[in-house]
């Protein structure tokens, strides 16, 4: 396998870096970590859409550029390295667009995909519930089927961007009497629909980018259905591979790692052979994780679905992100406890913030325990 980038891909990387160097949204962010989670900026997303860098792999008739998944990875890697505020278009670009391309109606594709590609639409994903987190088949939210559409009742939780999104990509049970993996459908629900209420959830960091979403007899037309009725669970399995395997699973706290290494050199910590060995091991692991993600992109470019490969990449990379948060705090010493807003906090308190947020990395998008089961059964062929 030839791992070298083409001259066109190298030029694409340079173009993205030049774009980011001049964009005012980069320096305006209070911290550069977790740009795909906490960096909400619709203006930046629209500017990115004008460059053609959202929906990069999609057909041109839907606003895309018909470029490879490796090209898309180059763009997203540079965005996250720079701490760009990409949250407003992230779900639409990463998973909603591919899901619509695979299962959406012609009307949905022509109406929604060009707007996503222009950075005009934002989505939240209504999957997790209070009693159905990683076990999606245990969901209880119901969408009763009527002749003209659906009526939805239930609750979703940990719904990122729920207070800000235009649409909810909702997973609900449309046949309550069927087997647990059947009778589930996917619906696109405008967040302004009567009967929807959102209650923000504040995390340990003090942010509330996610929340509870309640559906109280929410009515949507039949055209809200994505794909086939009662086949949503099987459609979602492919979508989750897109969600799990992106470079965001490695680069969420890359800016902190970059700056913490600089401080370690300035403070002379790298003169200690034992500490230098620890830094080297993390750096090697980081490059290994990057290689895993590039492999997933190569498989996608070749038309293959990276199921267990995506699970391997996410498990390895998000565990490393947690280790990076811990090692960055160790480099800063006791001052790593100082939160953002404290004038004496090194790196503006980003180490403390990231240390508190780091447990989420191995939970969101599928817990490590679930992913290890996928690796065992689908990758190694072990019995269920």
C-alpha cells in the first residue's frame, strides 16, 4: 500500500492551512480543544461551505465535490489541529449526509444535502435514552404510524446540539410488537415542531452542549421517514461506522497536547530520560492511531465499510486522548487544577478543563466495552 499523498492532496492541505490562518473564528475561540463538540459557529460553517469542504465526497448534483474520503480526512484533520469551530455542520457532514445518500428519498436528497454542503443546516442525533445508551435496540421512544405520518412520544438524552439544531435525526420504535432489533425507524424531525422541548444538561466542565429532548405527541409527515419503515436499526449500523472512525477521535485535545509538550521542553522535563520515554511512547501511539484512521479512510475510498476497523480505531484513539489529558496535567503539576478564568492558570486552564472532560471520550459514540465486543465478534470471529 502506498501511503504517500498525491500532489493534489498536498495542495489541498496547504489550502486548508492558509484558509485557517486568515479566518477570524480561530483566534476568537476561548480554547481550541473539542472544536467539533464545543465550537459552534454557523458563520464559520458557511465560509467552509463556500470553499466546498463540507460534503466533500458527495455527488456534485447534491452540492458535493466527489472527492475521496482521504481528501475529506485531510480537511478535517487540519480543521481539528487548528481548533476550528466546526460543530455547527459536523453531524450533517459526518453522518447525516451519508445516511441520506444511502437511504434518503430523492426529495430529501435534493432539499437537504445542498443546504448541508453550504453549511446552512445543523443536526442533533436522537439515539440515546435514559434506559438505552449503548444498547440502541432497547429504546422506548415510539413513533406511532398514521396514514399521513407519525406521532412521536418519548425522551432522548445526551443529545448534542439539541438547543441549537435545525433538525433531529431521530431513531424511534414504529412497531412496538416486533423483535427488539426490528420495528425501529429513522425520522428527520424539525426541532421547531410543536411538542418538542429541550432541557440542557450541564457537564463537569460547566458546558451544556447536550441535553434532554422530550417529544410530546409530536406530529411529522410521512416524508420524514428515512429509508424503509421498521428497518432503521440495520440502516444505522452503517452510519455508526462513519461516526466512530473519524480523526476527531484522536485530535479532540491535540492542541493541548501540542502546547503541553512545548511547556515540558521549556521546563526542562525532557532532560529526564524516563519522562522523555513516556512522551515518546505517547507520540508513537498518536502516530499509530492516526495510521488507523487513515486506513479506515482508505477502505471507505475503496468502497468498503470499515466495521470492526472503525471500532479498533475509536477504542485505541479515545483511550489515548484520555491518557494525553492525564499526562498534560502531570506536565503542569498542581497548577493543572486551576480552571479557565483563573489568571494564574497555565495554558488558560485548558488542562483542568480537558482532564474533567476526558472521561467522555470513551463513552460518546459507543463505549469501549461495546466496541470491544464488536472487535471480538465481527473482527476476530469470536462467538457472541
